[in-house]
C-alpha cells in the first residue's frame, strides 16, 4: 500500500467503473507485455548456450552488448551481460503478473520503463527504427499510471 499511495495521483475514492477500467487496462498491458518478458529466455540462451542460435541473432545481440560496453566504458562478458538481462526480464515478468506481490509489481513496472528507455537509446545508437521500443515504453508508462490510480 505504501508504494501505491506514493504513486497515487489522489487519495479520494474513484467510482468503481473507473477502477474496473484501470484494472482491465493493467491486465491487458500485462498480457501484451508477456512475449517481451519471455524474451528473457532468449537472453539466457545467448548468455549460456549461444551456439544453438542462428549467427544472425548472435551478431545482433553482440552489437547490442558492444554498444552498452562502450556506454559504460568497460567490456562486460556476454554471459554476464545477457544473463543479467534474461534474469531481469523473467523476474520482471513474474512480478508484473503479480507473483511477487503488489509492491514488486510497481517496482518491476518502473524497472521495465527504465529498460525501455535503454532500448530506445540502443535503437538510436545502432541506427535502427525506434517505433517498437518507444511503443513499449509508452505501454509501460500507461500501465504504471493505471496501476497507481
């Protein structure tokens, strides 16, 4: 309740129809987000069993990793880098589905927003279209607002 109150735009009671609509919106976005979270398994594959993936996918992931290594100014091994992202995506997915309680649902939503800001940045730096990560960022911002109401 503490985090929910901190993010709440108002403490006054809302009509139940609005609450139902916000709940449906959160649920809908959560299920739309599920394939993105499940990509965490692909991240774990690239981290620990990259040979099972096509070279084209491995190359794309390597460009992304090198981009972020340049940002932080150090080389992060592929298994550490992608293992971290895979773990974050899978645990974040479980959290937004409510399996870790309401407080971590809110925290995970904020973390997803930060990850999507990073995804937009990555697409800009790699000169790739930003439409998909920007739309995902927008979805998670809307979800956070709906969750907070």
